[in-house]
C-alpha cells in the first residue's frame, strides 16, 4: 500500500511539474511569437509542443495527465474567449494529448527506447517529433471534420506550417533538455 501511495504521490508531482512547464512554455511562446509567426496563431517554432513530448518521455502517463489539465485551462486563452471549455474543446484536448502520447508509446516500443532522455539520439528525437505531430494533425483534421463537416479553412491552409512549428519546437526542447541533463551528469556524476 505504501509503494502505491508513493508512486501516486510521485505521479502527482510529475503531473504538476508538466502542467507548470506547459504554462511557462505557453507564456514564453507569446513572447517569441512576433519573430516566429507564419500567420497570427501559427508559429514556426512552437515550444509547448516540445514540452508536450518532454512530458511523455519523462513523465509518461502522469506527464500526459498534467498536459491535459493545462490544455483544458489554456483553451479560453487560445480562443481569446474567456469561458468554460465546451464538450468539444475538452474532448479535442483529450485527443490533443492522447493521439501523440500513444504514437510516442508505439515509437518507443518499435525503436526499443527505454524512456531515458539522454539515451535518445537526434534521429530518435526527429522521428518522435514527426510521428507525434503527424498523429496530432490527422486526429485534429478528422475530429474537426466530424464536428464541422470539414476542417476550418485557416487550419487547413496553415496545417503544414503548424506541423513544422511543432516538429521544430519538439527538436529544440528535447535536444536542449538532453544536452542540459548530459552536462549536469558530467559535472555532478554522483547526483544522478
């Protein structure tokens, strides 16, 4: 019983950490958007996508849970309409987390990855970025088509730029985090 309680406690901490990191990345994104926007609302470097993948790699299902809560709470800011999220928005957020998470899990098993961030190669990072982004794009297009009978035109026309921004954000965040953890391990080998 104590072991289960300790794991749940650790999981809750991971969910809270990635919830907070996502909000921090979203705030940082708002600051860099003027330099990296393809069109308003579509960034060519999207840091929150990198945090989303970092949550999957490090936090697993707990990281995904923290992202889901953060995603639901950021919907009003993304839509510039402060209201309680609708069933559509909550379910879309669930898919926004679930589709790339399960794609990551499949890639992880296919490539034999152990969940160790430092063990990821640059090729693994790019593959994970492209695979999870493709899952997000396809899920969004199909889901929006179900709700609206077609995807909104802005989303269709900017989807490639959004996908590129997500992939670049993933590569930047995972590569920098991997580098920082490696540097810390070399500087303080007894701490990790």
